[in-house]
């Protein structure tokens, strides 16, 4: 347990200056396979998820606040403050309160600033939790002299706290992408007693810019609710009715991972399309009318298109050669222009994971 053992210790540290951290969101291939309900049963197939960290970062900044209180502020939500021992975990900002409560962090104002749209299926709340764990842990190191958590432990702690308050099984890919950055394949281990994943970095730093030039990310203008779609996928899987589809999804993720590692875009795009076919057949509403138009436009330009996360709103991303992405960009811009708030996102692959941006009076 990592806690501030002395009342007022955190607030006192923050009087010397705010502490801030940041972490990237992600796009992905093979999400939902990172949920234990699936990867334990499919362990014999070595299920994996591929994710790509985006330069749309979420920043968490800690300021001093009233003794015994925790305040959390984030764009799109009403700012809220509660006493440490009565913070509500079912609040819209409940995950942030849960992280603060775990550390016994009181006398603190947590301000969250995100570069990605709210509830955009890019893993935003999980990213904020990772950044907050990192910021509070950095403060704890200064106050208590403890050893700092490494990236793996930051991600796993953020995931455990999220799953504990969500009330439904949660995957781990969002936290891992936020912690590590870059482009990675995560292999989910059917070993409840050990570390639940193995990481394979797919591209080195020199390949990230070329990949960024082959990606396009669009926000569809409406928020998504991942646990809605994911809960249906999990329920279908547990009933046995879609087991064969998930077996093939594992195969397509393996194909995508291998193809992306050698930048074989036709092979990667074919794997994306096959994986999306399964998801659309299991849950037809995973793409709304705009999503369908975006996916169709991508296909006409020779690009692949996939939902971010569990879809049903949020973001869609495309993969294709630069000249094909150039043809697709104005088509997507025109389609997105028909819905208020929908837009292309200006982003690239982020090689860095979670980081401390300022630490008290040291920048």
C-alpha cells in the first residue's frame, strides 16, 4: 500500500509548486481480448492486442487544497470536492477520486486537461488514471522517500483501481499504452498468478513518423460508452455463441501485428477488415451511419478503417499509404462536416509514455 502517512504532507509539498504528469491515449486493434473473461479461455491461442499511442496527451496537475479534502476538475464535468473518507466512487469523476483515496491524498486539487475529445473511445479516463497514479507516486517519493513505481506497476495499479469501481470486467490495454507509449503488441497470459501480459515493441523510433503519415483519426462527434458494447461482447462470448468469431479475431490480430511490424499495409488492412466484419456482425450498432460512411470512404481509397476501442461513437481510424490517406482526408472532412463537433484529429504516434512534467519547484 502506498499512502501519504502524515496529514498535510502532500499539501505542504504542493505549496512549493504544482506537480504535473501526462500520458498518451491510443488507437488499437484487438481490444476486448485484454479482458480476462476472454483471454483466459483463449489462452491456448496466445491472444494479443496491438495499440498505438497518440500524441493527444492528458495532463494531470496537482495543486494544494483545503486540508482533508480532495477536489477534481476536468473539462466537460462539474468540478467536485469531497472529504477524503467520503469521496464517491460512482461519481462521474469517481475513478480519479478512487486513485486519490488509494494514496490517502488529501488537501489536493486534481486538475485534468485532455487533448482528446471526452468519451472518444481513445482510453481517456484510463489515461487520466495512469497520469494521476504517476503524479501522486512522484509526490509520495519526495514526501516519504519510497522507491518510485515502474511503468508496469503504474499501469497495473491504475487498472486495478478502475476495475474495482467500474463494476464490470475491464481490459488493461489503455493503461499500458498510456504507461509505455509507442507501438506495441500485448500478449495476454493465461496465468492468474503472474504478470498478465508480455510486451513486444513492434516499431523502433525511426519508423514512427512514417507510420504517422499512414494514419488518419476522426472523432465522430458523439460520445461512446465502452462498457455497453464490451459487456455485450463478453456476454455473447460467455454464452458460447460467438466463440468461433473471437478465435478468428485472435488470428487477425496476429496477422495485423506481423504485417505492421514489417509495414506490409495490404496485409494489415485485410486483417483490420476481417476483424471489423466479426465485430459488426456481433454488434451491428458498433458503427452508426456516419461511421459506416467513413469506413466506406476509406475502402474506396484503398485504406482500412477500424473503430477505436469498443466503438458505438467516439473515434474511427484509417490506415493506408500516404497518397491514399491524402485522398481520404478531404472525403472524411466532408463527411464529418455534416455533424456538429465531428472532426479530424491532428495527431501522430507518441513514442513516450507517462512522464512527470513538473515536480514541485523543479521543472
